[in-house]
C-alpha cells in the first residue's frame, strides 16, 4: 500500500524568494526555479479546494451560454550532462445552451530522457448533461486514453444513463448516476477486445457549518477487462477569510494491475492555502 503526503503553504514558501531578483540572477541562483515550483504547488492546492465546491453538486448544472474554457501548454528541455524533453498540453472547453451542458477535456503528455521515450500519453473526455427536472437528469460520457506505458495502451469508453439528486439542499447534496456502455481496450501485446461495460458514480457533499464541509466522490467502471474503482474523501476547512485547508484520502483500485504491482494505491493529501 502506497501513501503519499503533500503539504502546500503559499505564504511560507513565498518568503524564501526575493521579489526584486532579475531574471538572469534568478536562473543562476535557483530562485526562478523555486518560483515555478511555488506556482505549481499553490495552483494545485487551490484546484483541490475549488473542485471540492463543484457547482454541479447543487441544483441543475448550468454554465454560462455559449463557449468558455481554458488551455495550458508547458515545455521544458535540458542539454549537457542529460538531455530531456517534457511537453504537456491540456485544456477544457464548455458549451452551455438551455438545459444542455457540454464539457470537452483533452491532454497530451510527452517525455524523453537521453533519447529514450519516458512518456507518451493522449487522452480526451466528453461529458454531456441534460436536466429533466431539478432532481432528474440524463448524461452521456465518452473517454479515450492512449498510453504507451500503461497496461492498456488504448482504453476507451462510451456510455449513457440517468442521474438523480437524492438530497439537494445547501447543507447536504448527494447525487448518483449509472448506466451501461461499451469499452474497448488494447494491451501492450496488441491484443484488443470490445465489451459491454458499466459505469456508476456518486457525489456527496455535506456542510457541517459555514466553514467546514465534507465531500466523498466515488466512481466505478467495470467490464470483462477489469474493474476500476476510485474513491476520494475530503474534509475542507475555511478557517479564516484568508486561510483554507483540505485533507483528502484517495484510493484507486485496479483488479487487473500489472503483475508485480499492488492492486490498490492510496494517497493522503493536505493542502493549505493562505493569502493576505
């Protein structure tokens, strides 16, 4: 069982960096690299907190009409004693029209180390929701993942089904959705299979008071190729107007894990965000 603990504090790390350092000096002494690390850590911590208050937990999920979204691109390369390249491109587009909401997500990751490929992954997700009432909705979900270094180098799913908001108040929100689908997989030996699959999800939110709330997100994807289960439990504290904390425990289970590896991975995370 693997456990990883991460702690992010923006204000503490920021004290280590002199804001007046010029770019050349920053590169030489390492402050520029630390600035980049600070940005990555604080953004990840803030994302954890923002996702916990997912607007879709409450009432109908509605984005503003028309298109919106964001795209990010990063590249890093080194030469000399080591030669590496790392490229990442990711984005999310949304389109809202009346009771329809569409979300498209995509990502590309590529890495090399001394001429040897270390990462080559492409993935895309499409999610559509249509609200029938304040409680009932229907969803369609499609995803595709291509990864040269995973047990399945191609893994795709297409499914649909109903969703229902069991509890729908500002203090407690719980919605579930499930449905059938088709899953296509191809392993590293180029053996492929197309089979009937089933997906089920649960999203639970409960506010203990104005500053403390709990979330528990569960997803299950099952087919003859294997069963994937993910559960993310989080406790969130808005301690002051400028200080927030999230403690999370994520469990990922794959009953068809690569031989020699464990079927279950666990990740303990602590995110602390302070502003002033």
